[in-house]
C-alpha cells in the first residue's frame, strides 16, 4: 500500500475519533496504518515473485546448454568429441554476447512488423516505475533484465540444435562465424515476427507458446541448410545405398544430456507463461509442467516401441530422441491440452522422429544426432498440434508460420553458409576428417588414455 | 482483497466525506481503494508462491531420475550400461503415464481406508475456487496439477530403486512390464494407506514425512523380491563362499549420480512440507534443507571411515552409498530433529548401509548397486528414527508401517514376478549374460570405441 | 495484517454504521475485515519468498560441488580419478559438519572485529519473531537456517578449489585433515572480517559482494601454499625447463563440470543479494544473473581466442578455465556494472587466466586444473574490478582486503600444512604416484575395463 492509502487510513482514523474512539485507541490505529503503509504491497511482491520465477526458469534453460553438449558429445565418435564440446561452449558464449549487443534489441526493443530498427545500443531499463500498473494488461510486471536473461538462453538453444547436425566435419571457426550471424540476426528477426509484435503474430495470428517453430524449427532449418552445404560424413552412405551406422562413443553422456534437456524444458516451457504470481498464472504454469513431462514420456515410449517392433531391439538413442521429440512437440502449446492429450501429442512426436530419422538417411542427409528430425520434423508437428486444443489458432496461421520461419532461416543460412564457404571453407579436409577434428581444431583428445578399439 | 473490501472502502470514504474531506481528497481515496481492490490478494500470492515452490521441488525430484541413471550406469559393467540406461529412461516415462492414468487417482482422488475406488479416469481440477479458503486447515492452497507433478516424480523414484538391484541380468521388457504394475498399483495403493488418508495414517498414526518407508522401503522391498526371483549374477559368489567384487565401469558417473540425487533430495524432502508461503512453513522448509544436507554429510563420512577402518581403503562407492543412506535415513522426518541430531541420524544410516551391504553378500543376495541396503535397511532405520525427535509418532505405528509396507510390496511383487516369470521369463540366458545385455536387448554398446581390458 | 488492523477495521465499520449503513452491509464489511485479518500479511509473504529464494540459491551452490568434482575428475589422469572424486565428496561433507559445529558461529554468531568468540555450540534460531521488523534496515527477513544453508555451501566451494590444485599427489587423509581446519577455522575467521562485521569491512570498507576474495582468493591462497609444500607432479617439469603437458583423461566431464559451475554460480552470486522480495531486490538479482552470465561468456571467448592466437588451436580446457575466470572476476561485484562492462570484466579475467596458467608453469607451480589462476589471479582482478563501477569501494580498501585474505590464508595454511607434513606426510611416495593414487588410497579404479593407451 502506498502513501495515498496511508493518508486515507489516517483520515478514516480521524473520522473514527469523532465517534468517541479514545486517544489511545486512535494511536493503535495510526500505528497499524503506518505499519501497513511501510510494508511492501502485493503488487510489488508479485513483481518480485514473477522476476524470481523468470530467473529460475532462465537458469533451467541455460542448463539446457549442458544438455545439448552432453547429448552431442555422447553421440559423436571419440575423435570428434573435444571439438563438439568446444563448439557448444563457445556458441553459448557467442549467443549471449550477440544477443546482448544486437539480438534482443532487434527482437523486442526496436521490433517492427517486418524488420527491426537499427538501434544497436542496448539499453535495458528496469520497470520498477511500472509496478503500479501491474494490474494492467500489457504492463511489464517483472524486471526487464530477467526477461533478457530468459530470452538469451533461448537463442543459445536454437544455435545448439545446429551444432549437433553438422558435427564431425564442419570447421570450428566457420561454425562460430555462422553462430554470430544466427544469434545476432537470423534468429532475432524471425523471433520478432512472432514474439516481438511483428506480422506473423499480428497479421496471421501465428500461435507458438514457447517456440516449437520459433526456436526449434528455426534451429533445425539452419541445421538442414548447413548439412546440405557440408555434405554427409565420409563412410556414412555406402555406394550401394546402404547406410552405415556410426555409433556414438559414450552413451551414458547422451542419456545424461537427455535428462538435462528434459529438466531444462520445465524452465523453457514453464517460464514461457511469463508470470506465476496470480492464481491463473500459477495454475497455467503447473499445467505446462505436467504437459511437458507427459509429452516427453509419451515420446520416449513411442520411439522405444517403434524401434523394438522395427529393429527388434530397444534402441536407447531412439528412446532419447523420442523424449526430446515429445518435448519439442508440446512446446508450441503446453497449456491448452489435457494431460492425456499432451501425452498423445508426445507419442506422435516420438513416432515422427523415428520415421524422420530413417527417411533423412534415405535422402543422404547426414545428421549425426538426429537434430533435424527432433527439432524440425517434430517442430512442424508441434506447431500444427496447437490446433488440437487451442481454439485461437488457425490452420492458415500455423501453416504460414511454419513456411515463413523455415523459409527465412533456411534461405538466409544458405546464403550466409555459401559466403563462409567462399571465404574460409565449411568443411575440414578428408585427411583431417579421418584423423578426427579434435586434434586438428583443438589440439587435444577427449579420452587420451582410453585405447580405441 | 475482493469486491466486498472495495465496497467497504467506498462506504468508509463516504463516511469520511461527511466529516469535511474535500472532493479532491475523496477522489484520491477512491483511487487508492480501487488500486488496492484491483490488485492481487495475499491469499492469491500465497497460492502462487506455494505452487511455484511445488513445481521447482518437483523439477528437482524429476532430476533424481538422472541421478539414479548415472549412479547405476557407473556401477555396472560396460557391457550392461546401455541396457540399464534404457531401463531407467523408460521406467520414468512408464511411471508418469501409469500414475497419470491410474496411480494418482488410486492414491488420492479415490483413496479409501484399504483399497481405492475404481474410477480410473483422471480428472485433475485446479483449486482456484478454493483460494479464499487458503487460511483454512485442510483447504488446497496450491494448484492440484503441481501436486500431481510432485507426486509423479516420487513414483518414478520408487521404481528407480528397483532397476539398480536387478541390473545386469533381468530382462528389459519383463522389468518394464513390472514397472507398469508397480507404478500403477503396488506403490499407489500402499501410498494411499499413509498419504491418501488410509488406515496406516488414520488408524495407526504411521508417520513418514517424505517417504523413507512409503517410497524408499517400498522400492527396496520390490527390489528384494525380484532379486530373489532372478538370482545373483554369474560369478559373483564363488563355490567356496567367497564374494567376487564386480567393479563398476565408470566411477565418475556414479559420483555424479550421487550429487544429482543429493541435489534432487532438496526437492524430495523440501517439497514435502507442501507449503512455503508462511513464516512457519518457510522456517520448516529451511530446517528440512539443512537437516537433509547434514544427514547426507554424516552418512557419507561414516561409511567412508567404516571402509577405511575395515578395508584400509577410502572406498568411494561406500562413501556414495553412505551419503544416499544418510538421505534415506532423514527422509521420514527431516523436520523435527536439530541439525546435530540429523547428522547423527545420517551417521547411523552410513554405518548401517556398510554393514548391510556386507551382510546381504553373505546371504548371496546380489544387489550390484547396493540399492536394497541404501533404501531398504536404511529406510527402516529412517522410519524408526522418527521416534527420536517427533513426539507424535509411536513405536507401534512405525513398526506397523514398516511391516505393512514391506509385506504388501514384497508379497505383491513376488506374485507379479512369478507371473512374469511364467509368461516371458525374468532372466536373460547364460550366454546373453556373458555377452552382456546391451547387445542382446538394445543392439548397441555404451562405449563402442574403448577397448575393454 | 494483524489484530490491531482488524480492531481498527471493526471500529471503522462501527463508524460507517452510524451513517446509515444497513446491518446486512455491516455484516459483509465485518466478514471482509475478518478475512483480511486472518490472511497472511505481505511482510510474512516476503519472509517466505526470501527464504525460498535463499534455499533455491543454496541448492544451486551445493550443485557446484558436483561441478568441481566433474571438472577435476575430467582433468586428472584416469589413475587418479577415484581419489579426486573421493576427496571432493568427502570435503563437502566435512565442510558441512565443521561449519555447523564451529564455522558458522565463528563467522556470524560470535563474530568480532578480529577474532570470534569461542561459543562453539551451534544455536540456530528462526527469526519468525522478527518478521514485524521486516521493513527495518538490518532486521533479519528470512529464516536463519536458510542463511546457514546458503553459507555452508560457500565454505565447501572454497575448499573445492584446493582439491584440484593438489590433485594426483597429495595424500587423501592429509587433505581431509586440512579440510577440517580450513572449513572450521581458516575460512570462517577471514570471512567474519568482511561479512561478519569484522575489521575488513568496518574499518577498511573492503567490498566483496559474493566473494571473489573471501571465497575464491581464499581457496586459491590455501591451494598455493599446499602446492608449494607438496611440489609438482613427477614428470611435469623436465630438467631442461620444458613443461610437459599432462592431459586430463575425460574432457566431457570437464566441460560438464564447467556447465554445472556456471549454473551454480547463479545461486552463488544471485543469492548473495540476500533478498528478492521487493522491487529493488528483484531488479538487483536480475542484474546479477545477467552480469554473471555475461562475464562467463566474455571470459570463455577471450581465453579461447587467446589460445587460438597463441597455440593455433581452440584449446577446450582454456575455454573452460576462461569461463570460470569470467565468473570469478564478476563475483566481487556483479551488481554495479552494466551488462557490457560485466562482459569486459569477464574478458579481462579470461585473458588473465590464460597468462597466469602459463606463468605459473614457468615458476614450476604445478596446478593440474588451473585452480590457482582461475580463483587466485582472477580473484584478485575481481576484487579490483569492483572499483570500475562501484563508487563505494576504495582502492585502499580493496588492496587491504586482498593482502589480508591472501596473507592470512596462505600463512595459516603453510603452518597447518607443515604440521601435517611432520605428523603424517603430505605426499604419496614416488612409487604410489607412478602407480596412481586410486589403487593406493581407494583400492579401486575409475575405469577398470577401459584399456589404458
């Protein structure tokens, strides 16, 4: 309560006094009024709780960077492990810096309908002054820095998707060069179209709660463009059309990565409600947690059973990708479905990722970790699944969203990739690939003491 | 504050006006009153904070699934690593789905004194309407979905205990089949007896804050029954009575698993206060955090010193199991003891787990990760340790609780296990066990490139 | 709102009644007043939120213990991996118990200007009674147990720094013996000088938000003293002055450790605001999160680029140490700088850690994981960097702080180390070092099945 409340309280006390309230009683009342007035208001507490919720969610999403790193480090060969780790840690740092310098402003502060303004100087003000408007519809009700923190870890997620798909052959510095462009420009501009008030949301009503399209499909589209440019790994596709599986070197790491991503997704989706400090928001966040968890469970079991029925084996890497597919599938709308429907959305994601991984191999699109299937194929499914339970979404809107996000990201990545190819080359030499990129790029081995079989 | 408060405020303002308050001042007062009335009430904020606390706690407990996975993956041989990972990821998904479909309803919604009603259709409603009762004793004061999320990760914990004990020889699909029964029926029904208002709590006053008995002893009892059915691993017990240690393949993973479990336990125990949004609750949760941490510390050092004195070596796996034992020991009452007593409860847990692991080997009960000792032996100790500081618990009540939980879980598991044995067999063949279950069940290796010594 | 508010409300209702408010309306008003009075006050909610924030932050910092364990386990050779893990898990437990018994009292409860009182009996009371003072400047506004929990994980952090530096040769039990002294006496006494109201803060105005000096430099100073006493690892420095790199056995673990530490640091720095339940506090915590993240990003890229330019290779271990350096650098003041300045403070940290690691090798100070450079060299930089944006800090104050913390910790560690050396020896024998300390100290191998190349 603020000063005007206090003033009113004191006036009322005066009124009461006229009715024979003793001086002593009046004093008690004034003290009580003063105490209330000096305390924190519920609007301020809600601001604090929302900010804290945002920061915890952001920390969980940041943790996903570790998940992608472990997943990818587990699924590549040991001779390419240090390099994929280096790409992952460096892309996270790059994403943070580029989004601070350019991306956040492009996406939110200088957002337009189609292209952002060009004010690159970041000025992040806290919205303390806006707290009194907390009840209002569009007023900021949490620290804008907490919003930046939450958003920046999303950028890194989009970029992490790419690293897995081009693993074991793309040059480290070309990759990081592309990361600069992706996190500073490609991602934020399309992000602005939906979340920054741009045309996808405003004109087409494209609906994407936490980014099945905006984050995951975007990352996968960039991955696909680069995979096409760099080509498959040596030895993956035999001349006779057979696909040689190239198993990952350390599957416990891959399983750990899945668990980290699963946990981090509670921040990714749960934080995307953007508020928790009201009964409705709290109920929504709880529903998002439950649905996120159920979709992952559904996806995992679906992919595991698909593999069992098709291969006769309980393929762990398929189960892992199934869980991630379930998570991607529910991300575009973890709020509207019931828990049962969320499970089914995940199940479909798990089936799709299985089919997609086999299909891409038929097309000789070599994606060592299955990232394009998990985030692209299933990302599209997630965007469409919004239509199952969310009456506000339209088929047209979702389709336009998919087309625009994919088209923009794929197209710009292709152009940027070709430029990098011309300048410095995208792929290591055949000899370097055979030797492993760890020694070539990083000068060290991931497991120098373990004899390779 | 709600509409009636606002009405009252406006009336009071009217009263004030009669005492010569100017029109301008009256306007200020009405504005203030409106602002207060439009804001969120403290009851609503408490609802939001409790829900958020619940969800964060649940995310921490979900993380324990990763802890069990890493612990078990580190303590088995490399040829059985993929399979134990597959079991762990799949049992988590299975637990979530079965608890959604059946278990939660059995345990809470349709709970009875002895057996639940048979309404299997899940209907989880949010309790927004009950917020006004937030001050009441038994009113729900957080989202019921957040409660579901918190409870479901407990089921998975109970099931995770089993996977470690039967590692390296139990068939994957028989295990997952049992997981369906365990998480849908066996666990929820006995859970209902204590936490769902059933006879253990109501009639016998059985006291178990976060589940030393209800979760950990339950998991261990099921594990013991299955271990007896599947028998020890080939080569573990020599004909002359000697015990051959079978060292785990990757100890850093086991240590990581311990840390993950330790961290997750802050959610497991800390969340079991079920509320944080009052001074008393907040103090209680803080005490639970401190006691949980101290018990783990005590258990770790006790087991480490036991090993040093007995074996002359600082046995890391014993230290890990000691920490987990400390955590299990304090789980039945992390609230009543002082921090010092909590440490001692953990110390006793650490000593007991050491003794129990050696003793079970004498009985030729082969438990590759020590799960029965950690969760069973020490689970019993935890239930009894409640008597040390909690005046509400009775020796009879605790003893009946132990007997009922153990008897029910062990008995039903034995029956279900025998049925599975008859239908599909519980154990892989000798040749498959020698080759390793990874290739047999999952068709892949955990570390395909590392030469096995 | 409390009883006096309720009384006042009823009086006001009485006053309103005199103005012709109907009996029915009066009843509604009384009900409303009662409801408000029975609810929780905003001060109590703030207490709960602050406590919860503290506990979550503490859990994140506890998680850093896993980070140090993984980092160090990844950077040592496989024959010394179990032992470094054992040291890490045991030091955490030791730190918790010593800080409970002695350290916390020394640092806070019995704190003096120079030396603490000698009351070793821990009495941790909750400050529920102080809640009404929540508005006051110095009143405790959260559970004191949550404060203990947050502080205790800091002690463990300081101690974790030491274990890495003396890895692969210091005796396990001598190390743990030192841990007892460090966590019970050396750390808490100097901590008291700054955070417990002692002379560093009071007399010299030494400013250190979350402990670049108090935690990190302290740990590094102890590490340096012990490294000097135990000497370099066999074979690290050739007779001709060349430095033989001794690569770590498992780099994915090291990268995982970095991510865990990065995540945990959000609790370490973010929790050091000590409050979140107001608009200002929430904004501050958000700023701390952002700056912590940016400094890590800056440090990582700076060290990676330094390595690329100097060695021609993207050295992953340098990148990891760069990120940690950025985190250490910002820890003394993550609140005052802008996000851009925080990035630059991290960049300087990343450059410094690179230079320092090479320089210490020239001095034949053998630090297998670079802990002295990360936490010591960069800790000093962090303390000085406070001057860049925080007008309250003085050059003299910061310099005195550095000198006192370093001098005290280095000096006492040297003395304690010499005593341990005399009693039991600090270093394993040459044969034991060649064989690896895992077998000698722990009787087991980290990776028994992987053939060593």
